[in-house]
């Protein structure tokens, strides 16, 4: 039947806040607070190709490696 929907659209989606699920004293918050990698993209920009599929963000990759190192994860595949 045509016309406005009677059910709530918000019921189809859910809200998720990372701030609510990561404790204040968690390792991830310390890494985010003390590690500043904002300028790394500019330094590595010349090494990335403009064709093909985009690669992993270098800032994200270094953060993942730090978390893996601190958690004892030795494999990039496991990260």
C-alpha cells in the first residue's frame, strides 16, 4: 500500500559508540593519546600509486602494529 510508513526507520539500524565500549584506562586510549602519527601520510605520499586499489592507511597500519606488539600478536594476518 502506498503512503507514509507507519513503522520507525530507526528500528532498522543500531547505534554504536566506541567511546561507550572502550574503558578509560584501556591500552588503546593511551596509544591514541600519546602517539601522534598525523604527519606520516605526507612523508609517505610519494611511495603510493595513484592507480589500482588503495592501500592500507599508513597511520592505521602503524597503530595496528603497535597494538599487536603490545598484545603479543606477532602476525599481521592475526591483526
